[in-house]
C-alpha cells in the first residue's frame, strides 16, 4: 500500500502531516506520489478564504487523479466543513483536528463497509478539550531541519481569526515529551530544530511556573550539540527578561525572530483585539536589539481590516518602516465566519490590494537594506541541499556544498538568494 501526503498552511500542519506519514510507514505503507497511491492524506488550512479555496481544490485534484484511492482529509478546513468535503469533494474519511491516531481504524472500517466517515469535533467540545494529542515524530524528509510541535489550540480570540474555534483551547505539550523528541532528532542527525505551535507564545499557560522561556532554556542547556534552535513565531508579550537572557547567552539560538505585528495602528490593533500597543511593540524590539544588534525580525501584517482608514494604514506603513523588519508577510483581510470581525463592515477590495502592494514594495526596500549590511562578511551557513543553505539570521545562500554540512561563507550579491 502506498501513502501520499500533502500539507497546506502552517508549520503545525507540516509537523502533523509528517508525524502521521511516519506512522503510516511503521504500519507497512511505502511512500507514493501523486501518480501512485492507495491512500492520500491531505492536511487542510482555513486561516483565510484563499487557504480554504486551495484546500478544496487540492482535495478535488487528488480525487480526480485516483478515483479508487481512499482520501483522508484532516485539519482546520476539514473541521469546519466535514460533511461538505464528503459531498462536494468526494473524500472518504474526514478527521478535522483530532482523532488522527485512529486513522488506521477508520481506514479499515471504510474498507470493510465502504461508508463515508466524518469524525470532526464541535466547537463546544474543542473548547473543553484540555488534552494534547501526542503524535511524536523523529524523522523528516529534509536532512537538516526538523519541526517540533509544542502546543495546540489558542485562547487569544483575535477578532479576525477563526483558529480558536477550529483548533480549540490551548493545550501545551508535556516538556519531557518535547525534550525527548529533541534528543531523538539530534541523534538522527538534524542540525536545526524549529519549535512551532498554534500559539507558541502561550506555551505552558496551564503549567505551574513553566513557560516558553523555561522550555527554551531546557533545550539549549541540555543539548550542547544542537547546532541551531529556531522559533517559528512568537508574540511580543513573551519577550521578557528571561527570554532576552537566553538570546544573549546562547549563540545557537537563531539570530531571527518572527514576531506577529498585524497592524502598526493602535486603533486597528484595538479592533483586532490584539493585546499590545505599537509603543509596547517598539519597546520590546529595542530591547531585543540591545542584545542582538543585527537580528533579523520578520512579521505578519493584515491590511484592509474593517474600517481601516487611510490614516490608520499610513500609521502601519510608517511603523513597519520604523521597526525596520527584514521581511513582511502581508495579507489582505479575509472575512471568517464565526469571528467578531465577520460582522464588521468590510472595505473595498481594490483599496486592500493597493495597500498590499505598497507594503510589499516597502518589504523589498527593507530586505535590501538589511542584507546589505552583511555583504563581504562571513556567516555560518547550514546547507539544506547541494544548492542552498540558511544562515542563523535567515539569509538564504546559494552554493555547491553537501547537504547537512555547515561552512563559513563570505556573503556576496552573487550568492544571496534573497
């Protein structure tokens, strides 16, 4: 039996898909591709309207490629649209964001009865669930970087975000399980580990006196042979003195942080239900740069949030310019059913697109300025394949080196990918 897997959306989905792929291989399956598979596992995303659309399109595409295969769909879009996925996309098994470990039971049940199976959780049960679903994975297709999921769910309820409704309440993974997985991954040869979660910053909220910074310190202090530790993202609220001390003490803590901004306008941040002001954000950025002067800071920005005036957009534009981010992920606001922003009056799509383009242009300028300071300097590069590698501060470098090898490289315009 051949298994084909495909993941859309965030790094949490990537982790979960690879964890389940590993379980399929242990059950005797072999890896297939789009042309040869008996079972397809598709992990979906619903963070934006476009993400939902891409999820639908891929399910249909896979079904059209193989009418006889068993199609298993999971993830946020699946949890929101279980029955519709069966009817409209002809999926066989829909699991949502839980029950993943029962997938083999469901496959066997489907083989026996040929009846479609939908096992998704209602919002109420997701908000009550306090148990983290332990998947565990210590092998990835890449030879250099491995992702570790440390939490699921979110309790923030930003006004635009449907994820707390689809993923449920925050569930932090037990530290001992994370530390065990870190050691296994290092033993298997992975040089960079990336911690990820739906709300990474709130890790440990349910624990007594153990938060994200404690986990980071345990990983860094107990694994001296770890080449590099990176965070997939973090909220500005988690940047405290403990966190700053770790940045200062451990050079293998990646020189890059992805800190979600969403808006540089205080009035928009308030409507978004974000729990900081632009001043507080800037103060934390300044504190980080006192410890790591040349750190790469990347971020997410939503433009065209309901009611966003030209003045408010200009505030965001100027704030982004002031912070001097290395890279921006820019998204036009997307209405998501069930969120409080869904009921707010949307703004014209053309205005949204114009603002997206303005920020993307600024992004190119900021990226150029940041990379310029490293020209003709030597940086450590971890090569992911025989063509490109990544520095600690997220510069992608071209070269001809063996995968999973590190080397000090002089940065030039010719070897910079970005």
